[in-house]
C-alpha cells in the first residue's frame, strides 16, 4: 500500500468519524429542543407513541468470526462472537406480554438473551476456503444454544443466557431515571489460557507494528529495495524516522507552528462557514478539503464547535435581510398600485403611512452593531463563550486551560 493510499484511507476514516460526531451532536440538540417544546397530542404523535410502545425486537443466529495466520506463524487462530437469540417484547407491570393500547408513563420491556459467547480457538481450522453454502452451514453449526455447545470452541466467555427487565420512564428527572434495567443471568464464566494469551499479545504487537509502519511509510525506501542490496537507503530511512519525530516534537511549540495553526484556524472557519451557507467558491471548497486532510480530527471538531456561533449570527442576519427585502417588495408593490388617480393617491398616503409604520417597526430590530455594543458594555465575548462550550474536559480530570485568544 502506497503512502497516498494510506493517506486517502485515513482521510476517509476521519471524515466518517466527523460525520458520526455531527450526527450525535444534532441528535442531542434535537432531543433538547423536543424537551423544550410543548408536546401536542396530535394523531401523528399518538400513532408514533403507540408504535414505539409496542415495538418488538428479535435477532437470532449471529456468528462473527476473525481468522489470523500471520500474528503467530504456523499457528492459525480464530476468534468470534456467537449469539443464539436476542429478543425484546412489551409487557405490563407484572412482566406479562401485552399490547399497550393507551398512553402510559412507564413502558415495560422484557429482554431475553440466549447463549451469548466469545471464543478464541488456537491452532484452528480455516473456514475461509469453503464455498458460500458450506460456509453458511458451518457457521450455523458452530453457534452455541441451550441444548448444544460445540466442542471445537475454546471459550473466553462461556455461553450465557438471561433476561432483562427494562423500564422506560417518559417522565424522568433528578430522582426518576429515564431507563431502569434489571439483568438476571444464569452464569457468567470467563477464562483465558496461556496459548490464548500468547495469541492476543502477538496480534496486538502485529497491529502496533503495522500502525507504526504506516506513520513512516512516506520515508520508507521503494519496494524494489532490500536491506542487503541497499543498506545505505535503509540506514537513511532509520535516521530520518528518528529525526522526523524529534523535529516534530521541537517544532510543536515554536512561534511559526503556532502562527500556522492560527492561520489554519481562521482559514478553516471562513471556508467552513461559507460552505455551510452556500457561499463557497470552487477555490474555497478545494481549500476546505485541503485543510481537512491536513488537520487532525480533534482540531476539526474544535473548529466546527467555534463556527457554530458564527453560523447562528450569519443565519440570523440572512433571515433579517430576507424579511426586510420582502417588506420592501410589498411596499413597492403597494406604491405601484396606488398610483392610479386621485382616489388612489389619497389611499397612497395612508398606505405610505402604514409602510412607514412597518419600517419603523423593522427599525426596532437589534442590529449586529448594537448587539456588539451591548456585549462590550457587559464585557461579554461571544467567541470565548463558543470556545469554552466546544472544549470537552473529562469529568475525572481537573485542567486549567489558558487560551491566548488574541494571538491564536
């Protein structure tokens, strides 16, 4: 795999991660908005509530398997997860299956788990060479059930079965949880032997070396070179790899790097806001993609958090401008209609007065300059507030962050 292919894969993975983060953030915002809005008992709301109250889930015969013959040469191992059944049904307060007809404050769900297991087979046979029909049959036969446990598997988690009693409270708060679950399992048994532990360590070591190799792939000699035939190139590669890490560590806190990060932040905010508002030119779109390839996931997520307040301001200004434009068009149209004789002129005077009244009402709207003067009077910085909201600090760690906003 070339350095360009690795970079392309990393970029695609980063964008998928950002899309997931945006989806989670939008779902949280929509949930908060729903809590703020007054719920109307309309036909659609009642229909959706009844469907959710009586929604049932049933999943059977799940088998996910991973085979590896590279981590431990000469010893192929296979690891996987099997599940015989997972179901959830709606019940009454006595945990008896029932269909809910009326709206209730507490929804009772009874979940059933049958034969969930995790196995790690050392010196395992391969199922990858089988055809589709044979592979499907083998995968089905290797799923543990209550009445059958395959002898081939070396279980890390032995097949476990149980039930879960779940209460979903619609009216929840500080003292009432939103979800109240009670899980009852027959048995939970974990075990790891020496060979399984060896395979795990060697697999993690292989993945670690692969990730480390990816980091310095752009410095690696071409594939037609070998250490025996081209020792000088590989010696240079080792030296450049060490020097690259040292240079990166030393340059991280230099003024040039800080200035570069500041410029990248300003450029990304401008391009991102313009793209979201539909004002981005072709050059800005290319610059945005280039910055998203260059910046890390954490930086992009942080910058997008800062851009939210700017997007709100821009959308508010656009809405105000659109409102004023419609009012001006309505006033102009009314003026043209009144210019049709002395009677129209007489009415024109009243219409103009009404238009002036509407205009004066529109002038009562707080402009962006007046809003900024008010913020200056109370010493409030909207950008600092947006930055503070976009920073997520772990709850178990106390951190003091100093932001050089004037420079960064």
